């Protein structure tokens, strides 16, 4: 079964607008961590933001915020004020348990975001 | 800090040849992960090490693939013999600590492998 589901293969957004990239996850572990990575056309994987299952508040990092809805098992990435440089693939990932740095991440299939001028 | 270093960045080889991919993790990180990325299968974990010891190699596709981590600062992923279906981008990642105390994985730039 898919642990991480990203249902949007591709998204378009107008420059300066906000965009939400969807991510749902499946786990029975009460402790887990959710991550978002960006992969531009150059190919590198860039860490964006992290949300722990026990965190009380939604994570924010600059223009990135995570809309964490635990009951719905969703962890959507919100990018505010989109810029042309935001055009990239975006991957959602999960780790169980949250604080086990020695266990691997499980990735979704990704969403390709295109920002239009 | 130089980050995770991978070499070569690009490799083109012919079917049947041996391929060795190299990774130098971030100094002090005790976990190292090898991933493969293809259009069809996305990002897949191949193998990971803790303190230089392989913990889970269930993602290694078959016996043609092998990985070693002889010391904390170096790992190799070897494919022998290589086949066209091995063509992919291979990433190495090591663990890094975030400001809040948790950890995430910091990826190297990847090796794009093409097997003709």
C-alpha cells in the first residue's frame, strides 16, 4: 500500500499567487515525521520543511508552510507568493517514528509545479 | 561544510560493464542512504547504513548490485554487470540535524547513470 500519496502529477500557478500541493499519508504509528523536498530541473533534492506528528503548530519556513491535518492524514505544502524559481518537482516524504534519524524516508511520486509569469 | 559529495556526476557505460558510484557523506553523520530515481518508479531506497553497518538492503534490486561503507567518510555502490534498465539517477544522502532537534536527510547532487 502507498504510504505517501501525491494526487497531483502537475500544477500551474500564476507568479505571486499562492499554491497548495497535496500530500496524504498512511501510518498506524503515532510518531512520524513528514518532509517536503524540492527538486529543480538541475536534479538536486533540496529539503524545505518538516512537521512532526506531535508538533502542536503547523510548520513554517519563509514562504513555505505545511497545512497539517492529522485527522485527515494530510500534510499539504503551501507556497505563498510564487516565484518563477519555484518551478520544480516537489516530493512529500514520511519517516516512522519521527525522531529516528537512522531510518529512511518513504517518498511520494511527486508533483511538478510550473509557475507562469 | 561541503555537503554530501558524489562522483561521478554523470556516467555513460555499455551493458555488461562494471559501474562504481561513490559517496562522501557529511562529516560526523553516522547514517548514509542510497536512493535510485527513475521516471517509472520514482525515488526508491536501495540500502542504508548506520555506523558503517548495512541495516536494510531489501531495496537492492538484485545480486548485481552491492554497496559498501568501509569507513565513516566513504561509501560505494557497485553494479556488475550493468544493464540498460539500471539507467537512473542515484542519490546518496546522509543525516543532518535540524534547528528543532530532529533530523532530516541531506542529499548529494546525484549520479546520472546511462547504460547503453
